[in-house]
C-alpha cells in the first residue's frame, strides 16, 4: 500500500489580529461613545412618551365614556379633628367614603340605566333617576356616602356615565349614646348641632382631638336607667345629668328620646330636642333646696326655727296646700324633709321678693346656661316679680329652668357654696378654678345634712344607695297647660342628689316627663317613686367607675357630721335626733 505525505508548505498560515494604535483607536472609541449616548437619548424619549400615554389614558379624563371604576376617584380631604371623651374614647371621627355621581352626557339609555342602578340601590326613586340621567348638566349627585359593598355592586353593573368621588363623612361610633352632646355635622363637614356646631371652626382647623368631660361608661349607665324608668312608667321623655360638684364638669348627660347621628334621614324633631339643656321646666320641690339655703344664708331662719303649717295659704283665687300635710307647726328640717309647700312659702316671704330675685340671679337661674352647646334654653321668670311669684317660686312653680341649670345650682349649694359654670370640656387638673361664692360654707354644710335627712327619713328614701351616703330632694311638678293653668295628670317627676353627701363629689339628676303610676308605685307618679329609684341604681353602678368607695354609714364620725336635731313641735314631744 502506497502512503502519500501531505505537504503543508502550501497551506496559508492564520491571519493575526490587527491591533490599532494611535488615531485609529481614538476614532473607534469616539464612535462607540456616540452610539451609547444616542441609545440613551432614544430610551429616555421612549420612556417620556410612554409615561405621557399612560397619564393621558389612565389619569386624565378623556372625552369618551368610561365605567365608574375606570374613571378613578376624586379625593376630598378634611382636617376636621376627632372628638373624644375624658378617657380618650372616640366619639366622632372622619372617614373617606365614596359618593356616586353621574355625567348625563354619557348615559346611553336613562330609563334602562335607572332600572339597572335600582337593582343594587333600591332606595333610589326611578323617576328621579331618569330625570337626572336625562339632564343637560355635566354633574349631578346620585347617592352620597356609599358603603364599599354598594360601590362594588355599582361598579359591577358597568353603566357608562357613573363615577365616584371620595368625600369625607363624619362618623359617630357611640351612636345615640352621645348624640345630644356631640351633635352632628352635615355632608360638607359643617357642624349642625351640639359640640360639632359650637366648636365648628376649631374642629375644622385643628388636628388634636377635642377632649370632652363626659365618661361614656357613666353615660351608658345613665341612659340605660332613664330608659328603664320611661318604659316602666310609660313616660314621654327623660333627662339626666351626672356632674362633678367641684369642677362642674359634666360626666354624663342624657336626653330621651334621642337619635342616631349616623342616620341623617331618620331624625325626628322630638328626638333632636335636648331636654337637658334646651328644655326649661318648673322643677317643683327640688327648688326647696334653694329656698331653704336662701333663708338660712340670709339669716331669716335657722335649723332651730319653725313655721305654722296647720292651714293652707289662700292668695286671691289660689290655695297653697301640702301634698304630705302634717297639719301642724313644722320645724325647718321638717319642712324640708316632708316637702311642705306652706312652710316654704312662709320662709320665702320672710326673705322677701327682692332678695329672692337676687339669690336666683347668683345661682344663674335668670340667664341662659353657659354650657358649650348651641341648644340652650332661656329661663322663664316673672316680670314683674310680685309677692305671689315669691310664694310659688319657693316650691318650684312660677319659674322655669333647664335641668343643667338645676344640677349646676345644686352643685353650688353642696360643694361649700361656690358656683362654677357647667362645662362639657375636660378641665386640666392643674387649672386653678375661680368661682363665685353664693352661700357660706356653714350654710352649705347645713344643706348637706338636710339633703341626707330627706333620703333617710323623708320623701327620698327610695334613693338610698347603701354605703354611698346619698342626699337629695324629690320634685313633682304639674306641667302648664296651653290655655293657662296646670295639667294635673301631666307631671314632671325628678330627683336630684349629691353623693357622698358628707364630702360631696358628684350630683346626679334624674327627670322623667309625664310618667304614669303603676302597680309597683301604688299608682303614684311622683319624684320619690319614679326618679329616686333611678338615682339609687345610677349611684350604685357608677360609683366604682368614679372611684367612690362605699363606707359604713353608721360610723360615729359620719353620724356626727350629718346629724340634724329637730326642735320640739308646739304641744308635742320632740322627735328623736338622727
């Protein structure tokens, strides 16, 4: 076999890589740099164009119709501050919620669109919707403050020409519980009533929560017990107050019936009416607190004096009687304990009408309350102030004040004799309070003893909350009739109390409007049967939250502090001291 040897001498060698030096290298690098710059410019231009396309198509409003969910939302922000109770519990806040509007220009078929929309919003009127969808306007509200579920349902319908706008909505987490205090704001965040109206500018401009003096725990107790009495005695309404006697802070305030501020379309005029601050009433025998304090402070009588209450008082065509007549001479403590109208009249006449009027002025009964609410009633007072007025005012007729004024007045009587205007704002504990003295400390101490006497032995025994030293006064007044005179079966039954009365911290007022007697009250509808038991339960339930602990009522130091010596009656043996 013959082998042939390959001759590689004719195969060309591989070419070597050409290496550029000098000017050639520089030219190549410049070209590469220019290419990179050009590419970057084109990329940037493309990004700008793409961003603009997205902006136009998504964020800006084009002229072609779109679905509600495709049009996006407009947000209306609000800076309205929250409202909280004294412990920071939320009473009012603001949330962003969707509202539905239409641009009729893009509504294809008004009747069909209205019918479809009512399948998810049946509360809307079909005829009204058709009219709105057929309008020439470019904007018309359909329904404001939708829920997320409603918004989703509307979007799902896919009706062109319907859009959403985010609005601020005022929400009241406590609902009815604080309705008359907090009030409510409208769709445009403008305060319409209550604290919302009184502090409208502050709430709109502020960021920090507005802290009130009320305690929602006590508020709940007060409302529940008043509602119980309305139901039990078939009343038409009620009002109640719990007040700090030393600072005049309102810890709780209730007016019934009430309303849900979250349901703006479901509020009746009767429910809106604030009986605690706007209503003015003849408060009946609770006014004997002020009549007695007045006589003691002016020095026209003492606890050792008394008056003849054996016969009714006749003035012109009027006759003044005692509901719990003893038909005998009564000491001043007995007049208060048995709630004698005859004795109270004689005490007032010894003081005189001019000084009585001045005393009522000091207590704030001749002017509107300074409470921070727009709903404030003006007292009804006699003008001129005749002797007959002096007589009737002594037992709570002929002058009409609001429950908040009554509670504030009683606080002034029991706290040592200094009046501070009632407030719904929480006071700073370091704040130095300067009040107006209305009676002496001596008179205040005497009144505390008399108030305890009423609960221990008098008409207020149903208010005796064991261990809490309740002292108070009943009140039962006939309501005036429209044509003059009084309606004998239309009563205003109340009880006002201080506890613990040896060193008062709180005043509690309960008032029931037009109660009817029942089996449990033996047919009576008076303050002692209707309001006093409510005050007892309120004190028992609220005291632990208010850091008031029960005490031994029979402790010697307490008995000495509250003892009242009743002087002998004419022709009779003296009653035992207690």
